[in-house]
């Protein structure tokens, strides 16, 4: 992640519940329908990393740093046990130099990231509480990345403020252990908390990296439709700057009467090393996740 830290430095300089109700919500046939960890679903994700303002750049030069497009699914193969999979690709510009300037050979490229496969077990501990635990391994799809690929990969680590680095960490084999809790109270308030330890084993001369990720979400609404706020921290245990805190206000549409869902949020850092994402030259990410329940 030292290359990621270098990208950060360059960009910062550049951009300075009742039982009856729960029974009703089980119409899909999946126990704990309100809990995301207990449903089978296929999802499409779209993360758009932007800079808030340009500094000394013409309008023709890109404001969008990159996009991460991902396809994923979780499938319940037996009661309480799920298979997980995700395939992301990165569409980004390279090279980007100091102050975000481009060069005559700057172009947009598509980079295949890491295929993640794993699984998790979820249990309903009470009508309003679900716990889950699982793990995964991420397999690189780009085995011999060139300088452009590595630059795009490094910048992509900023898209979720160093969360979910396993998706786009090239030249590494990320291993993850994760768990979490989901709670719902009277179909109005949902609380989700997650904890992940990610060890990225180096496949080249780079060092292996260890990241601890912790996130908490509060959502207020009714029957899956609501607004919320996510607070997350990524602890970069092998880097000088040990922690990155970020916020993500979001809108969630996941009604129990339909199999389709969509969530839209705006994620931005609030401290170093990325700096305040809504500052004068800050960077932020529009996150979109949609799909269907299976």
C-alpha cells in the first residue's frame, strides 16, 4: 500500500419489531428477509471517484478520476450458509501527474481487478438481531500489470477510503476474515455493524499489507425504504498514517414487496491522509449498488 500512499499524497497535493411484522416480511421465503446477510441476491455496483474542483486545469481535462464497476452475488446453498462472489473492473485515466495534469499520452484504460470468492454463515439470534461470520480470497485477474495499471489501481484504493482494498489491490493475494451484526427495531430503525481483517500477501517485490476495516450504519425508514449514514474507519497497520475515517450518507430502497433494490450514497473522507473530501479541492465517491433478490 506504499504505492497507494504515494497516490494519496499526489492527489492531496493535487486536490489540496413485532413477530407478526417479521412473519409478513418473510414472504420471499427467506428467513430474516430484512437482514441483507440472510438473503440471496445478485448485485451491480458502480463507484465514481471525483474531484470537487479543478486547480489550474481546463474544463476539457477529466474531473472524474475513475469508475469501478462490479458484479457480485451471494447465494444460500443450504440454510444459513451462503456463497459470495464479486468481479470488479476499473475504468481510469493514466498517467495523472502532480496537480492532476495530464500528458499527451494520457488515456482511459480498463483494468481487470481481483475476483473474490468466499462464503459466510448467518444466524437469526432473535427476531430483531442477525449475526454473520465469513471469509474470502481474492485472485488477481491482471497478473503482469504495467505502470498505467498500477497507477489506476493505486488511485482506485481511494474510491472507498481504503475500505474494500481487496477488490483492486493488484500484485497481491488478499485474504479476509469478516463478521458483523444487523439489527432492526419496529421496522423503522436498522443498525448494521461490520468488522474485517484483510491481509494482502505480496506476489511481487512489494510488501504485504494488513488493513482492519470497521463500519457502522444507521438507517431510518419503513419496510426497507429509508435514509441513513455510514461511519467507517480503515486502519492501515503497515503505513505511517494509521487510520482513515470516512462518512457516507445514503438513500436505500429495498421494499419487501419487490425483489429489486437500490442504494445510492456519497462517500467522503474527513481526515488525513485523504483530507476532507468536501473541501475546496477534495475528492469524493458516488456509490451505487443495485440488483435483485434471488
